[in-house]
C-alpha cells in the first residue's frame, strides 16, 4: 500500500474508529470497543471480521477469571493501512 492511499475497508465510520483505537493501544478488549462505539455484539463482530479478513486486525481469545475474553490488536499491515488512510484523508482536506 502506498504512503497515502484511501482505504475503503477502513473508511467506514465504525471501522475507522476501531482502527484509531487499536492504533493508540497495543490491544483492546472486544467489550471495551463495543461500549466505546455503542454498537451491538453482532455489528462489532461484522466490522472486526471485515478487518480481520483484510489482514488488518489480529483476534486473540484469552481466559481471564474463568471467562473467555476477546482481545484485538492491529497487525503491522493494519497499522500501515490505517496510517496511509489517515494520510490520504489529510491530503483531501489540505493538511
């Protein structure tokens, strides 16, 4: 992906917020993202699946206090795609 490439996979508002949150953190729990975006489990799962299929998000299941928790992080390709998309957006608005 070039340095400033507009990315339609990332551009959808919820997916853009997911990528922005993951770019700022090493990993984020599914429940935290769900609450932050104020979406249903199924809506968030669909967005995560789209990003995962593109190779942008890594999904990891971990047991904690006897419960299975889902943690998400950006892959190297995901971070590069996100940064390229942000660069493209900045170019569009003239920054």
